[in-house]
């Protein structure tokens, strides 16, 4: 019986739940807890920057990759012994959090949160390395999918129970429950199989530098690291303000949050399943590109939720957002696994996973100030635009990071399209300007049209022309839908004339400069 329990890949379902517990505990419930205690949005944003501790885990990853804990190692091996120690520490800290009051002990609350982030990073290092090395038993993409499903179970099904408790505003019970659950999840670590771990003769410090030296030998490593660093930046910056949005539009109802968790759990299966199918059908590079498009699109939907805060919109937009998160998580984990050298699994994976977090974490402290300056509506639109470079680099990934004029022009065209779309929907304050509004439309669409035609020599011009015209009409329709700006036929005419002029300039320049196909 015990052997059958060990010989399964579904242990990663429970290990995924264990990995989700710290993030969930310091996520939406933590934000709602602090906001209910009178903490401002700006302070909440700054407090969440403490999660940078998770992003710095590659500094202590060499020790976790090498140091054998006395007694624990002989029974559980290197990976599982560190997982077990981190789970016990996290359970203890969550129990401690249950007796604190942010009104009286905000400093202590932040200190405990920092310790939770630290032991969460230890758990992540050991779990990531363990999952990578576990592919000696099962396929890596299957393990990534099951792990992500478990992670979302921890975030949503467990969350649904917690939101039921939130209805009574009994925060002590919430963190008591999470702490006890963390102790229970140690059973998954006990029942998991031991893996073959690399036996390196180097010291921890030598191993640390060797791992980085090995990573830096990869082709196009700078572009690779840049892609990893910005891929999920908009999601991370947006994160702390989700709770603030729900409070602002009165959607922080416990019943709503509980139902959202159930729907998001279903969305996790949809997103993870789609990612697994896409990886097998289109390969990982195309899947990464599709994931970047999904993240940007769903982030922008929160602007619509701010304008129209109904129960249906709340559930459906979070449902789509969770599909995008699950999709990108599976494809990104699969991609990172393919980049690491098995001799330096914990160090390299920890560094790449940290690089995903660092830029967004450093910037998310500004999220509260951005909302005060821009408003919720413009803030969430901006979060979509911030994701434009990740779409461009993901496209370059499909092309094998090949730098040439055509690929570079296509990246510029992608970013221009997103920029025009975003600023077309922005809510601007009334201001007098010397430039006529129609001239701005004409100039912007002339520039956009020229770059799109120049970047897409292999596409039929009539299709590109029709697509750009439809794009101009769509932006006007969405402006009217928002209720913040009007649908104007003269804007459509100015856009269309600009597209036509851009096509003419492109045609003339192609004949004159002989642009190579």
C-alpha cells in the first residue's frame, strides 16, 4: 500500500498546494486584512515589496543544493529534507501570524511576513529542483501540469474555505487554519520518492559560480534573461491592487470571493490543459508567445471590471485571468526546465525563477501611488501595455532569437499596435492643445501603418489594410463602450486616411530603397 502511494506523480498535487500556501496567505487575504485594519493602498503596495526575499533565493540556493541536514538527509535525501524543514517552519510562522493584530503590531506582522517569504523561497528552491529531477520517473510537462493544478487548488479551493471564514472577519482563525494545514501537508513529503541527486565535489561557493558560468555560455543569453525577467512583470505589479480594486467597487463580499475561488479552480484545469495541449501541438516557443498575449489581454479586462463592477463580470474576468495564469505557469515552468543544467539544478532554476519575480516585485511598491495618480481604470490599462515587450521577445523566441531587420521591425510593430490600442482607451483629462485631435489620429495611424506594412512583407497587403481599418473601428467602438469617450466617425476617417498614407509611403520607399523580402 505504501509503495503504491509512493509510486505516483500525483504527490505533486499536494506539493503544489504546499507551495501555494505562503503565496495565498500573503496574497488577497493579507491585503484585505491590512486594508480592513486601516492600512492605506500606498502602504500595502510598499509592504508587498518584502516579497523580494523570494526573488533573492538564488543567493542561498547553493547551500540548499549541497548542505545535507543531519538525520533528515539519511531518511529523506537532500531535496525532501529541505522541503520538510521549510514546511514545518512555515506552519509555525502562520500560527504565529494568527495571534498578531496589524493595528497594534504592524511591524511584527511585516517581520513575520518576511520570514514566511524566506522559508517559502527555501521550499520553492527544494521543490523546483525536486520536480526537475523527478522526471526520471515521469514526463516533465506532466509534472509541471500536476504541480500547477495543485498550486491552484491551494490558491482557490483552500481559498474558498478561507473566504467563508472571512465572512465572520475572524482573521485569527484563518491563519490558524492555514498553519495547521501546512503541518498536514508534510505527509506528502513523507510519501514522495527519493530522487537521484547530483553529487558535486565543488564547495557551495564554487558551485554557485560554476552554475552561473555554465548559464552564461548559452546562446543569446542576454535576450533569454531579458525575456525571463519581463515575461510576467505586468501580472506581478498588478497583484497587490486586486484587493484594493475589490474594496473600491464593493466586490470584497465573502460570498463573491468564495464563488470566485471555485470558478478559478475550474479555470486552472482549463488553462493547464490548454498549455499542455499547446506545448505538444505547437512546441514550447509558440506556447510562450500565446501565453504572453493571454496575460496582457486579461490584465486589461480589470479596467472593464472597474467601470462595470457586476457579479458576472467579477467572476468571468477572474475566470479568464486564471486561465491565463495557469497557461503561462505551465509553459514557463516547462521552458525553464529546458534551460537548466542538471549539475546545477537548484541554483540555475532558482536564479531563473527569481529573475521572473525581481523586476515586477521592485516596481509593485509603486502600484498604490500609480493608482492615486492615474486611477484604477488607467492603471489596469497600463498594466497591459507594460506587457508589450514580453510579447515582442516571445515572438523573437519563436524565431530562435534571430536578430535581423525583419524580426526587429515586427517587434516594433507589435509594440506600436499595443501602444495605440492602450492610449486610444485611456481616460484623459480635458486639456487645450495646439494640435487638432484628428491630425493626431492621422499621424499616429500613418506611422503605425508604415511600420506594419514594412514589417509584414510576406503578408498580403489587402489583408493588412483591412485589418488596420478594422483595428481603428474597434478602438472607437471600445471607447464608446467604456462610456468615457465618444464614438466619432471623423476619427475613423482620420485613422483610415492615415493608414492609406502609410501604405503609400511604404510603397514608394520600397521601390526607392529596395527593401529586401
